[in-house]
C-alpha cells in the first residue's frame, strides 16, 4: 500500500500537468475529441487494447492479466460545462464560455495515473476495463454507452466510479451503501389558454393564473403524497409567459426539476404531477400537457461492492479520513445507468473544506471552482488497490 501511494506521489507532477492541460482545453459533452484522443493514445502506449468512439466520444481501455475469470470496470467522465471561468489560474480555460467546473479533468487524470501504474506494476489476475465516458453533464453519456453495448462488449462483474466533493477535507473518502444520489426528471408543462385584453379577463382563459396555481399545488405532492421520511423535490425553475402588462397571453410554460431517492417515489411523483396539472388546468378552464424529458435514475450502491470500496479506503487513508456511510445527495449522476446493469459503487473524494481555503472548497458548477491536484495520487492509489483486491 505505502509503496503504491509513494510511487504515485512520485509521478504527481506529471499527472498534475496532464490534468491542468485538460483543464485548459475543456470540451462539452460529445465534443471531447481532444480529450478522448489524449486518453486513448496513452492507454495504447501502456499496452491496453483500446476501443474509441463508444457512446460518441467514449473510450474503453482493456487490460488482461493471468487466467482470472472476473472482470472489473472503472469509470471516469471527461466533459466540461458551458460556464465562463473566473479562477484567474495560469491554466484557466482557453475556450471562452467553457470550463471544467465539475472536476472531470481530475477524474480523468486520476484514472490515467492508475492506468499507467496498473500496466507497469499492477498485481492482478483477470480483466480490467477502464471506461472514459463522455457527456455526463445532463446528456446521458452513460446511458448511450450502455445502449451501444458497453457491457456486452466489455462484460464487468462490478463497476466503480469516483467524484470529487468540495466541502470535505481534501483526500477524505466518503462512501455510502444503498440509494446515494437522486433520480432526476426534467418535465415541461405546456398550458394553453385564451388570450385577450388585460382589462377584460372575463373573456379570456388566463394561463398565467392557472400556471401560478399549478406552481403552488405541485408542492402539495411532496407534503401530502410522499411519505414524510422519504426524500422528494419538485422545483419549478422557469415560468415563461407573456410580454406586456395589459395582455393576457395565450400560452404559458413551466419547467420542472423532479428528484427522488427511491424508485417508487420517483414513479409516484411523475404520476401525481400529470394528474395534478391536468386537474388544475381543467379547474381554470385551460388545457395543459406535461412533457417528460429523459432524466437519470436513482443511483444505488450495492452492499458487497460498497463494502469492498470501504475496506480499500480504510486501508489506504485510515479511519480518520473515511466517512463510511455518508448522507445521500439530491444531485444526480448518470453513472446510475451503469449501476442499473452491473453491481458496483460510486464514492466521493473530498476536494477541500473552508478551513483549508483555496479553490478546493468552492462548489462545483461555479466559475471559481478548481479540482485539487493533491487528490490525483490518492484517487489513483485507490483505483490501483481496488483493482488488486478485486481481481485476485
């Protein structure tokens, strides 16, 4: 263990430079051409059998050792966000309006550092599949890779992924068995009324009033339909209608974000939203239609795989640096699509807390965020130890 971490610390400068290079050249989902080429070229150099273009710009590197029958999957995401960077760092994004504001540059660097060590010094018996996924940010890159035959072409007995977590000490490892991240549903409510003059509302069917009633009524689903000990969120993030103060518009649109930590609650929310919207619309004399856009399922970590990840974390960084059962998050992650097919676990690595200062404590999806490069050897060592423990 010590020698593995020491060896990866010895190469930390190299992988810090690599991470910062990726950070400087961010690419949006399904446009990660430079990043995926960089990943594929290095994997091939280290002796991996490399498949390019799975799921658009995804890359899979496979390495087989010995005669072991088990196969392990490790996944990192590669895409950036449409955010203008404000860090002022010397390696800040060179593409206006784009930045790695979620740490996918760091996730990629950690897995590449592990990939090199496993190729040169790894002690395992079986098949290792390294999955570099495109388009995690709301575009469902994991779903596309699965649909395009990821696990038929590269069968895995277990699969793991890791995400950085600002607000926790740098290098701290956080694990959770069971539901860990929420499902995410994107729903649009289209309301059609009868427009007219604002001075004569009795001649109209006002979609704004109906929409306002729907916004308020939606919250009763959480408070009166969902069991009190379950988690549910219905957020109306946009209410769009009209352009003038004296005109009752013809239409209104509501845009909803719907989240749950239980599959049954997720189904309940989706059903009740449609029922409530239609009933409210009828009571106000307007028509309404609910459009459901593809979302992410609940991310559920399986017990045995989480227990293994927890044991590896404790071995690597010690109990004082491990949260063995962290609280669930209402954020979403499309790695859930992979966990719906293969057992596995999704864990977090602390990116820095307020006490430590610096960019590491800044929350993701913020123009001042930056990944903590000190996490690269720790995250890479975790992947190496997990591989060696699982493929024995």
